[in-house]
């Protein structure tokens, strides 16, 4: 974290594929086996994030898009969701959008559902099982507080997936070699035809971190001297003074 701006530092740091997105990508691969779908991976970040897309290629993605521009920097979850939806619109017609449940840096789990709201399409969060998929839509199992819901959605729609929906596979050597040669489409802010500049980046983020600090934590230890009876009496007197002991019983 940058202590001055309160945003995540991404430049100059090794980029990695978000672990939850591995499960989303594996879900896409399983759907591709059943329907012959084409898989497009999209991410927003510095140019170094291109390595993440190539990892997606190695795992089985067919096409990759990187949204990279200084104007996108400092975005909160709402600005991130808006920017990604504009990237999806640039890609073209999309039937199903799959996202990991959340990122491992922000841990908000908000970007996926917010994307669905911006696009005006139905969504299901935290899906744990792909029950069925066909040319018209998907059927999913979603855990709720006291029961599981069986949800059917027709395309276009968005799903965020939990760990364990499928077990991700390792890429083959052949796919790793192919991934090096596959083209990544880089999308800058001025290439997004309908992008609203007031809704992107740090200036377009309604939530901002005011201050970053390390919490101070102190542990005070009190030692009671004397016999067991004396120590017990002293403890009771302290608890009564703190109003934690009333009428001979703890409150």
C-alpha cells in the first residue's frame, strides 16, 4: 500500500494470477468442453499484467485483453467494475462472464456483482457447483445462510465462483510454448468509445482511503500477590469496581 495515496502499488511488482480466478478459468474450460465456447480473458493493470494473461493462455484461454492506462490507476471497486465493463463492451458480444469470488489483495468480493449491475444483467455470487450448461444458459448451486439455492440464468449473465467448484489443472508444456506467441490486445482509455473519464481511476472513485497505520496493541498483565484466598478476594474487588461482578455472580 502507498501510505500517501492509500491505494495499492502495482507498478514494479511481480503480477500473479489471482487464485480465485483460477477456479473461474477452470469453470470456463469445463463449459468449453460441453458447448465449444470461446474463452476470452480480461484484466486491468500495468503492462506487466500481460504475464497473467499469458498464464491464462497456457491454461486454455483463446484470447486475452489488457486494460492498461495511467488513467485507470487508483480505482476503487466501483471504478474498477465500471472500467472492466467498458472493456467487455469493446470485446463485443459476450454470453457469460465468469469471475473469481474476490481478489486476495482487496478481499471485497464486490467487483463481479457491480459489473453485472453496470451491464444490467443477472448474476449469481459464490457459486459452488455448475449443475448444467447449454446454449441458452447455466444452472448453478449457490450456498445461502440456511440452505442452497438452485439457480437457472439465461445469457447474458455473470457468475462469481468459489474455490472448489472445479479443480484447476496445470498447463501442458505445449500450451506454455504456444502462450508465448499468442497476441494480447492492449486497450487504453482513449480507445474505449463510451468510457466516461469521470468514472475511472482515483478521481472517479467515490471511496478513498484517508489514512494507513499499524494498529497499536498493548497487553497489560496484573500479578496478584498473597494466598489463594487473598488473591481471589482482590480479584473479586477489582471485578466489582469494573462492574463485572454483581451479587456474588459474574454479570
